[in-house]
């Protein structure tokens, strides 16, 4: 035999919310304007990257034309091959690697010491740096 347990109603139960008001036309226009400005800013920021990659794969004759071409017609890796076979290329790559590793090591050391100071020591203004 089983017994049923009555559960008392919960106090302060909320009523179902009515659907919210629709946004007015001003909000829609403002949202569209914000998105349009963001899209234009995105294109302005990404276009130089696109142009750099596009130019890297173009032959020299297509790069130096007076009218720019925004679509790759004849992609080639000749520019990369020429760069690798130039004298001192690998010296430059080695210098870049040394500078990069040194910069990362110095940044990590400074960041580690700053994190240690922020986590272990109490000082005025400490909460400004902590989230």
C-alpha cells in the first residue's frame, strides 16, 4: 500500500509573464545602424590582411600593375621560393626567433612576479587590479 504525500504550494509563486512588448522602429533602426557600422569597420580592418595574403601569392608582374586586381588569377608560390633562397634569409629567421623567445621569457617573468605580488601581498589599490 502506498500513501500519497501532499506537497504544500510554494509561496510567492510568480505568474506566467506576458510576452514582452515589441521593439519600436527606432530600436530596429538603431540596431541596424550599429551593425552596419560594425560591418564597415570589420571590412576596413580585414582588407589589409586580405590584400597581404593575396599579394603574397601573386606573381611580380601582377603586383606592379597600375590597376589593382582583387581576385587571384594566377596563384604561385614563386615569391616564397625566392625569399627562402635569398642570402641571409635563415639568419633573419634565427634573429626573429631569438628576439621572440627573449620577449616571451621576459614577459612571462614580469607577469609571474606581478601575479605573485597581487595574490600574496596586501597593499592599497590591490583590488583595482583584481577582477
